[in-house]
C-alpha cells in the first residue's frame, strides 16, 4: 500500500493532508450521526466542502481503521484506508 497522507487524531476527528499527482489538500475527517446501518460514520471535508465519507472498520488482527471514499474523479479509483501508525499518527493508504 502507498501512503498518500498523514493525519493526527484530535478527540473523535482526524486532521491532516493528502498529496497525489493531481490533488494536494488539507482535510478534516469528522464523525457524524449515522442515519442507517450502511451510512458512513464520518464526513471528509476540504475546508468547508464535503468531499467524501468514511466508515469505521476492524482488521482481522483486531485493529481499528477507517475505509475512506472520496467524491473526486482524481481519487475515485478505490477505497483508501486510514490506519494507525507506530508513531501514534495515522496514514492514509490506497487500498487497490
């Protein structure tokens, strides 16, 4: 997996940035109230524009992560994962 961004968790939200060949932006991943079982757990914002959503998940090893989906044609090639790192941060990785 390739790392496209680094994030810091603050309370229940995540703040960080993403950098690809086409996109460079600061992002906020903010928890929301679920409206149904399949609804996302988080909304992804670039400034005040909503650009995606994220769902809480747990790996086979029992580690929590977020499945992140962007509403941007440049990033529409699949889900990304926001996973915890050894240094206590979080890395946004493309899950091909």
